[in-house]
C-alpha cells in the first residue's frame, strides 16, 4: 500500500497535491521526485521567466509519441522528447532554459504541444509551443498555483487543465480556456480532465465519493455522471478515439501495484490489461485505437520507461531506454502519426 501512495505523487500530481499522500515518503518511489521541490526562476512574462533570458532548443521532426524526459541528475529541468512507435528516432524535441517542461499534450493538428512548466517552487503554468520550436507562450499566468495536465479539445480551440492551490490544502479544480489562454473559466472540483472525442463532455477523476473514481460531465460542469464506483482508486482516464472505450490505471489498498485497465465508456465490461507487481501508469490510446502507450518501472524500480501494447494487452514492447537514472514519463500521441 505504501508503494501505491508514494507513486501517486509522480503520475497524479507531482507536487504532493493529494492529501492522503505522505510527503516524506514520496521520493523513495517517485521516478521524478525531484520535481517535488523545483528550484526554478520566479514566474515572469508570457514567454519565459523574469530576469533571465530564455534559451530554447528544438531539434528535428517530431516522432509518434511525445514524452517528458528527466535527466539523471534529478534536476527539475524536464524537457520534451519524442520517439516513434517502434522505438526509433528517440530524440529531444524542446528544451527551455529556466523552465522545466512536463506532461506534453499534442494539439489535434499535430502542430502544437501544450505542456506545463516549472517556474518556481510556488508556480507551475501551462505553456504551448510549435513543434518546430517557435511560439513558446505562457498561457496561464497566475502565481502561487500549480496548473497541470493540459488536454486539447477535439477542434483544437480550447484546453482543459487542473489547477491546484498548494496553500489551500492542495485544493484542485478543473478549468477550461481558449487555446491562446484567454477566457479561462472554472468548471468544477476535480483532477486530470480530458475531452471526450465529441468535444461536449469531459472525463475526469474526483474523490467526492470517498475514494478516487472516474466521472464525466458537460463542459460547463452540468450533468455529472459517476462512471466507476469501486473499492479501488482509479485515475489517468483516457478515451479511445471513437469514444467507446476508456483506459485508466488503478490500484487497491491490499495490493502493491498499479495496473492498466480498459472498460466501456459507460463503465461496463472492465478488463485488466497488465498483471505486474510494478507501477504501470498514464495509459494513452494511439490515434488508430489499436495500441496503448504507458509508463512503467518494470525494468528498474524508480526508473520509468515508456512501453507499448496492443489494445487487448498483448504484444508488449519497451520503447525508451533512458540512460543512467533518467526517466521517461507522461506519453502523448502525435495525432497525425502514421
């Protein structure tokens, strides 16, 4: 059980945002635990940090899957890399001096990536950049909050994200804004919101029932529906491209593992895809709905890598082989990947 609680910090909130997580024990199992207390610059202007120049590096043509790379020195300066679905062309896509980029989310046209960036111990903001390295823009500019888990609407016009208030008992909210950062609006309490393919609903996670379950609601917060109601905690929801299936990660207090599950979008026909005594998290559907990428520490404890499997759990392959103590996490598919 302690293993589960420790790892929630890495994939769930990365900043001790869950009140039931022990902050003192998180680092032992968190593959990106250095992000817990980032040593960044103070939050500044729309395109960077105050008082220092922003140095950007962008390389090559993006691959099939974007992910967050943390160097082995446990620094907070994450960068965005890409890799093809066959494991080839693993390379840097975007690195920004003074801003740790994490949790990439590809726009529907494949031209832009939204991400969050560590600006300081107190502030995480949503950014976007073009995949050619241009147009780095700070979309949220509220200090002393953690804005995380960005996700694009199917038409590419809006983003949803989670806002955490670290000075308010780690309270979390779901927000929606235009893709340029304008018209940001609070929707509801909750975490890890993602759009349904029809663009009319959000799927998200809430602990309002006593443990963490998956819900859906209209984009304006109305018509709340509970999808899971179990004794285990579910998180990381991701809908298939046709909207019919939901993949997610879950654990039970009696177990010492996270596993990947899939079920119908309405909550029926649940199927467990992984059966490991390891940490399998953050599953994401491929654009064709035939494959699922996820992060796992199955090779080395505390060292997450990306893995790919068929939608039924078969055909498991390792995609990344990061050097030393570095990690690969939070995969996001290029929607135009072939």
